[in-house]
C-alpha cells in the first residue's frame, strides 16, 4: 500500500442460501457426505471516505432463484439500499465471473462501469458454451446483459491484474471459470481479498479439496495460493465466496439480522 491509496470499508451482504450436503461442496470424498453444509450467496460492497462505492458481483433475482431451486432472502437491490447504497448511483461493479449467481442483476447498476476479465467474456461467448456441463452455471440472459453493457460503452476489460480505483485491484486466477478474478481491497487492517469462487468455502483451501465445478483444476489450486499471497499471508483477510462461516467470523453490522458483516474490521473470533 502506498501513502496515496485510500482505505476502504468492505462488507459482505448475504442475499440467499442453498441447503445441501457436504459432498456437494467438494470434489474428493468427505468423511460424512450427508452432513448438512449450506451454501450462502453474497455480494460485496466497498466504500471509501470520499463516497466512492464499488459493488463486487450482482447476485441473481427471484425468477432465477425459483428456476434453480435457491432461497432468496431479499433482492440484491434491497440489500444494498439497506446499507444506504443506491444501485443506480454505484460507480463501479466488478463481475468476478459470469456464473448465474454472480452476474444476474447487472441491469440494476445503470450508471456503473462494469469490470470483467477479457478471458471471461470470451469464455462465456465462445466454443466451450457448446458443452452442456460447462454451460450449466451460466444463464444466457445474464451473458446478453453483459454484451448489451459492452455496446453501451459501460464495460472495462482487464487482462490479468488491473486497477478499479486507487486501493482496489482485480487479479485473474481462473480455475472455476476461465476468467474468474479476485478483488484485493486496501482496508485499515491490511489488504482484504474477496476470493469469490476461487474458494467457495474456507475448507476448500484448508483441506485441499476443490469445489466440484471446475474448468481448470490446476488453476483452481493455484488460485488458493494467489489469494493468500495477495492477502500477504493472512488467512483472515481471504474471504471465500459462499461460506456461512463469514457471517460468524466477522463483526455483524447492526440492524441487518446477521446478514451483513464488516470485513475491514478484525475477525470477531
């Protein structure tokens, strides 16, 4: 971090859940495959003292939740408004990748620049979408929304590492999706890395057992290492994309019934 870089607040906002067993979250066998291990859905809000707001990922809407059998506790827009943010006034949106639960509400951010990796856009519109098992986590309408944003001059492409704003950078890791990127944000407790689906759960990294939706297994395992390196080796500053433990590990923001936690503050345990 340089002296000129502003510090950011970072919040994880839960908007949905999928009840499932542990084996559904790991590629390799687990000790108790029938153990309950729910998966939470988050978007992340970054905010600095100057009022610059960045949203990381856009979640999915009620229609998509019903279609895919997911529980939606509230809309992404309502979650952001409860934090005093207006989706129409958000300056920047980072789409970590184009899977349905990360790119499903692009259209509500009418005034934002949308940041994505070159390789993710090429991946979601290229030959690999001819393969049903690779295409499964994508929704055609979400990809089309990104194409429409491109033709409206709203998309900012990154090739590897890139800056979204001073103190906030993106870094391609691939693995889960070819153009998956993580977000590094400078906070008062040091750099926090929003790993998104580079690791769904802390346990994916801790146990060396990947989440089973994989495009490149080698890149996925290297992504765990990249996230830790970007967090300067502090495991508490690496934030997985779907782990309910995030909500108990970090201080809750009052008034949100435990659905919002502050990632820029030291862990609660």
